[in-house]
């Protein structure tokens, strides 16, 4: 099974600053999808951004962008102009394109945003 | 559009009782997933369905757990008999055909406490 590793249990950022959350994964597949989900205290799981492995261009969604390094099996999330509402648990997830369609999640990174 | 609907939002019951968690996926979605979230193990897949048929139940912890999807708009996860170690947040998620990059959409989860 593919393993997803988030090495930062907690991160802190000041409002309006930029923060990067790390994610690495282990796979022998060449075709897959990667996702970042946000879980605020309300415990909803909210999709932040997604990336197809076959695309070289990094995905962006407003203030959120990724740095996808396929050879290094790295998929970091950058949050620009951080806002208080960004405070949440962030989960990186992997999904195979060919075998099994469930998400494999990392353990999560807790992001604190300070005024 | 209505999202994935789970009920109940909270459930507190005594050990040995039967627990039934319910899920209504997004209309038109043909994949349905049940996940469990605990502090120790994070988010883990229990089972998923495609067109109402169970595809992978390898994550179901033991025979006390069962899941059904009698039609495209309803699924249940049942625990009988329940034990304190079953206490967790249980999420249901649905998605369109997974051959694309379609993400999984999550319900708000059911927080289950077994006393």
C-alpha cells in the first residue's frame, strides 16, 4: 500500500505571511492523483487542491498552490497571505489511478495562524 | 447542491449495543466510501462501494462491522456489538467515476462514543 508522510505535526504562521506544508509519498505507480484536504474544528473535510501526476504544471487555487516534484515524490502545499480562517488540520492524500480508488491519508499537519 | 449527508452527527451508547450510521451520497455519484478517523490511526478506509456493490472491505476491522448499500442514495455502517475501541469519527464520502480526477466529497462525519 502507498504510504503518505507528513513530517510536520504542527506549524505556525502569522496572518498575511506564507507557509508551506510538506508531504511525501511512496509509490511504484506512475499514474495517480494527489490531494490536500482541510479539516477545521467543525471536522468537515474540505478539498483544498488536487494534482494529477501526469501534469507537470503545479496546481493553484487562489491563495493555495502546490509544489509537485514527481521524481522526489514530494507534494507540498503553499498557503499565501494566510488568514485566520486557514487554521485547521491539513491532510495530504494519495489515490491510485489504476488499482483501488480509496484515499490514503497522511497523519495531518495542524496549522495555527496567529494575528 | 446538497452534499453528502450523514446521520446522526453524534452518537453515544453503551458497550454491547448495536450502532447504525447512515449516509446519503451526492446524487449521481457512483462511488461511496466509509472512513474512520482516530487519533492513533488517523483516517483509514473501512469499505467502499461502486454502483451499490462492495468492492473492497479489507479495512473493516472485524465481523462486528458490516456495511450495506441497498440503493444508490443510501448506505449504512453497522457495529454489533459495539466496544469502547470503536469510538471514533466515521466519515462517509462519495465521488463520481474514479477514472478521472474527481475528488471525494465528505459528509460532516458521525462522532461515535462507546461507553
